C-alpha cells in the first residue's frame, strides 16, 4: 500500500574507466571510481540465459546498469547507497552484454563486482522457479515463498531465505506473512457476504453507516468505496503530505480515516467518475462490516471466512504490534546497506493487514472456482470491472484487478506494506493460480506472472505465421511511432506528464522533472521500459485516434493525451521565485510548509523532512521528487497578483490547500 509516483530518472553515461573488462563467474573484481567515472565490464551470454551480479559498494554509492548486445538498457539497480547491490536479469539476445558501474557519490570510493551466475534458463518450471528466487535463497537476507496450483492440485509450494534475521528463522511455505493490499479482496468479500445476507446494499449511501461523515454535495455509495471511485482523499498519500513519516513507523489511528474525510472540503472527483486507488475507502469498509455485523472485523473474518475455508494460518492483524505466531518480519535496506525492521503500516486493516500463507491463499482462490462460502453471483460481481460514468472500464472490480495475460483472463491483486510484498494471480479459464510473497521491501511481486507463464503453457499460445507477420520487432518501422508522439497526463496526477518523442530511430519518453529514456516496441501499440519493471500501452478511440495510454508499473495508471504543444519551459528569475517564499498552513492537514529560495532554486520543507528542490512546470506550477519535495504545487494569487496559497498533491491525494501564513 506504499504510495509513490513513477520514478524513471536515469544517470547520464560518463567517461570510461575500464574498457569492457570480461567478468568470470565467481571471481570478484575490485576497483575504484572517481567522480564522473563509469566502469564497463563484459558478460557474454546466449539468449534465454539468466545473469546474476553483485556489486559490493565498499565506500561509494554506484548505479549498476546492463546494456544488451544492441547497447540498449535491459536492467539496472541502485537500491541503497552502501552495501551489496544484487541484480538478476534474463537475456533476450545472444552476444556481449555490457555492465556499467556508474558513479553516484561525488567522493571517490571502492566497489567489488562479481558475476555470480550465468546459466541457461531451465525449461523445467520447478527448476526455473529456483533460478528466479535465487537472489532470496540465502541466510543473510529476507526471503520469499511461492505456490502454484491447478485444478485443485498443488504443483509447487516452497519458501527460500529467512523469515526472521534476528533469530535465524527460515521462510517456508507455511510461514504467515503480511500480504498488504492483496487483503482488499477479503474485505470486499466480507461486504458481499453482508449483501448476500440482505444487510447491506451496494447502492446505499455511505453516510447511512457513517452519519458522522460530511455531506460533500454528492452521494458516495458502498459500490464507490469498493471500486476506488469515491472521491475521498487517499489516507496514506494525504498523511505523507501532512509530514507523517510512514517509512519510519509513524502511528496512524483508524479514527484518522474519519477525521480526514470530515476535514475534506469537497470530493476530489464526482463519485463513479474517476478511478483513484484508495486505502481510505477499504479502511472504511472494514468499519462498515463491524458496524453492521456488530463484532470486530478480525472476528468476523475468522468466523465467516477463514474458519469455514480451513485457512488455519490466516489472521487479520488489527494492531501492528500484536503477535502473529511464526510470522515473517519485513525488512528494507538502510542507507548503509543493512537490513532494517520498520514494522507494518499502522491502521491498515481493511486496506491490508492480513497475514497468511501461500497454501491458505490457494484454499481462498479455490473458493472462487467452487464456492463453499459466499455465492457464485457475489464472486462474479467482484470479478466484473467497474465502468466509469464516461463509459470507460477501470479494469478493477471489487478488490480485484481484471485483465488478460496472453489470451487468458487474469484476476489478480498485489500488495505492498512497508517492507512486505505479495501477488496473487488467478486464471479462471484453466482453474489455476500463482501466489508469491516476500519480506523484502525490494522484491518484485510481478515475478508471479513470469512463474505463471512457465507453468501454464496456455498463457503463451503457439505463434502462427500470420501472428508473426503481424508484428516483427526487428522490422518495426520507427516512423509508425509518430502517431503516439505527444504529451500524456496521468489521470490521478495531471501535473505529472509523460512526453513521447522520436529522434531518428530512437523512441524516447520523459517524465516530468526527470531524464529522458528509451522505450522498446513489443507490439504495434505496446512498449517496454527496460530500465525499470514497466511498460506502456497506447489507446485509440473508435475512429483510430490515439487518445490516451496506460502506464503499467505497480498496477495500471491511466493517462490522457493532451492537445497542443507543451508550453515553453518557464525559467523564473530569483526575484520571481522569491514571490513564493513563505510559510503556508493547511487546515485540512493541520500542517505547515516552508517555501524558500536557495542557490537559485525553490525549496520546500516541512517539520519532518529536509528541504528539497521543486522545478517549474509552468508559471505558478512546480513539481519535485524526494523528501518533502515529492509533491506538485500549484500556487494561487489574489487579484493584485500576490501569492496567497498553493494547492498540493502527490498522486492519490490532490488539491489540498495551504494558505499563506506569512
């Protein structure tokens, strides 16, 4: 449930320190980097191989980047300023791969790089899972677990690595772990049980169950809560704007969910008009279950769901300090590269908060296929995408994403608490599923889809001659990309714009305030972003005009194409920047911000975070990333042209007014 905007910044290629030094498996190469240096190494590999590298940042912070034989980026990592960086990637082409170690610190320092493994990807899906999970199969770091099943039969269930580093406890297939937002489908299911009981209607006004909530001028329904279309502020994004350090374990009470809505002056969007992933809504839903059922949410789930389904290792953790027997501890890397136990998000119940095992999740999904608890009609409704008031599908039902993988329908949901990760994927047409879990905050839970592809051949149908002729990456005419050239604003954060351009045969994208990067065609309308785990899909209307796109990165983020040319970048003078400097206060968030000018840049800070720079997008509009500056600010002037306020946003919470105090 961690909230953040896209970060795709690339470091520029610098001067050469080494000339493609070959790497040998198991042999460490130690070297020193000075400011501006880039070290280059060579790894020869066939297509369909797996490469594992480690770089020990002995006394300097480096970015590790790998280029394919065509010298285009295929992977990279820069997870922590110190300690060991680990990078694993699958090769797509045969030939020499260049590994770049790029200087990040301004102070010279040492590192040691090791090619840990270079091996052919196994055609045996069980052995392939071993290869994919190898970075977590160790005694000195957090681990992971995976389960694969089909037709009621478990094909694989195993754990690797450590569940608890302090007590040397391994992560097994029966270890309960925090599944974060994967919990949302359980909350939705609980509501549907009450709907089946005749105690709740999906079209009920939320204020029927929460009379203390304000009337914000439009009716918000239970269905709006279930589909992330309510218009309420997203609680964790809003609290980050309120100077709360959720990454350092700040406490959040359930009552704050109510208080946040009570202070919200208006809805962010008309109910049903916009999909805005929202933890506030699912926290409210857990409270709704309690108020209607007359018992605590954990008790309701144990009695009505977990118990009847035989999910004996599953609990709702209402209090993040409560003991869950045998459970994992979540870990994230510190600035020095050490593992830190940061705990769980406070008051996540409903939006998250469930601890379970891969085996219990198999039992849960098998109830989707053959319901013993709940009705088939309710489950089908959960798996039906919601349609917005403009007629567009959200691709989200009740606590579940619905899309396709290959030719098959895929029902899934991922989860991310502070340092736990999970993914549950279900393929109804073949009665099969995969779940992965990890207590490593850097784990990529999208690995579940790669594992599913290995086990279920139906996800990769044979390529016919006609299909192969329809799209050939090697013969893709880059001029066809011109139809996509333009600017696209994220619907959930309109100030964040992705700009697509073509320069000769290079297809480029650039996010607001970040460096440009290449994208790579995978079909006539889809493109891969190889520097991170992401891709984009462009969309056309009925007339074939390109009207928008979807960014696929930790979920789907829709964007609308902007008309006209971008305004010329505004380059304010120091005097113009000084007009924004001052102290601002938000009554809604009960928080002060300080705006100042330093070294010709506008800086933003709050009481919990050091000042960070924000850059102008246009007159009176600024965007920044990092610390307190992970925000968009749009300033307001009075009729005399004096700056009197700004409206802050960070994606899921936006248009929050800060009035000038001095």
